[in-house]
């Protein structure tokens, strides 16, 4: 069983990509299952095979412990980690070829609290990878692009998983996509774009961060995807295969 974690900032398209990727694999004859790790979500665009909301309920947690929504989500996440054996058993009963894991909207819950890392390490034992979503609607300026890349790098450090970088919502950003793809492959061009947008402290901080990120393989192989049109899913599947199956792709 190979596991694919879908992470990214709030609203970046994690749940919709989970649904599209699940459909894509199914169309190509692969056996997949979806695990929802978001205890706070109300509506999902797919049917969960395993759902943490069966183990924790946010509303009584808020009422019983007098917590606001974020405090309750933190407590819910810790409770989920304590149910790992039951969740693992449920996943093992389904035993898919690919387990696609949709992660919470609040990225810090998943990436920065120890319960998130614990789940990543213990949910299954075989190959695992993470898809990090750069929200196409957020990274239309070079400074925003660098700050999301900083977040992506920090999450890669936290989760310690091979990571595929994806830019979502390409159907909404038109020709800006070309600029973003050039920024992701040509650091000089990105620095020039930063210089046009920012000066003073913002310029020097952004370019210094960028140089640091570049040493670790900055926004490597950014794959453009639209979760609405499905464009780019074939490239994403290829990248997943290279990590999870040593290059063997599902039938087309
Ligand atoms: N046009 C367009 N809209 C998208 C795309 N991906 C997601 N959306 C929309 O963006 C909104 C958020 O998508 P979700 O899939 O819920 O994002 P998420 O990252 O799961 O959100 P949270 O779990 O709340 O953090 C929804 O209205 C989606 O329909 C895309 O590629 N193109
Ligand atoms: Mg979601």
C-alpha cells in the first residue's frame, strides 16, 4: 500500500485534488482509498473510505472543554493520534494499492504539531510521499511565491517525506502561469521580478530567503494542475509513480 498525503495552505484545493486523483487512478484501473484526516470539515467532494470524523466530533469537544474552534481542532488531532491503531486497522481492512490522505485545512495542525508527524510515520509502513499544493490564486506575485515556497520547505522538513510540488487552480490564472513556471526554474528571473515588486527590507529578506531555499532545491519540478479541468493530472501521476513505483505508471 503506497500512501499519498495531500498538504497545502487553507483552500488550496487539497480536498478537490484528493477527489480528482482518486477518480483518475480508478479510471486507470488502480485500487485506491481515501482517508480524511480533517476532523473539522463539513462537506467533502468525495466519499471517504476511512474518516477521522468517525472517531472524533469537534462540537462536543468545544462544548465540553470550553474551547474555540482552533483549540478544539488541536485537541481533536491529539485524540485522532491516540486512535491510530483503530484507524490503521480500518485502512488495512480496505488495503488499497494507493491510500490518498486529505489533510486538515489548518496546515499547522498537520505539519507542526507532533500528532501530525506521528500519523504520517505510523499510518502505513510502505512507500509514502507528500504532494504540496501551491495555491495558484495566492502565488501571483513573486514575493508571495517565495513565502509559500518557504512554507513548502518548512513542511518538507517537518514531515520528512519525498515531496511533489503542485500549483493548483491553473484554470484561473491564465498567462500568469508562464511567469510562475519561469520563476520556479530561473532564480535570476525571479530575483528580477522581486526587484520590480519590492524594495528595501522586503526585497533583501525575500531574495535572501530565496537563495537559502535554492540550495535545497527550490520549488523543484512544480507541476501545474487544474482540479476543475483535470489538466496536469497525468503529469502528477507520472511524478507520483517515479517516487512510489520506481517509474512504473498506471495504465492509460
Ligand atoms: N477554479 C478552480 N477552483 C479550485 C481548484 N481547486 C480547488 N478549487 C476550489 O477552491 C475551493 C477550495 O477547494 P478545497 O478542495 O476545498 O480546498 P482545501 O485545500 O481542501 O480547503 P481546506 O480543507 O478548507 O483547507 C473550492 O471552492 C474548490 O472548488 C482548481 O484547480 N481550480
Ligand atoms: Mg479540505
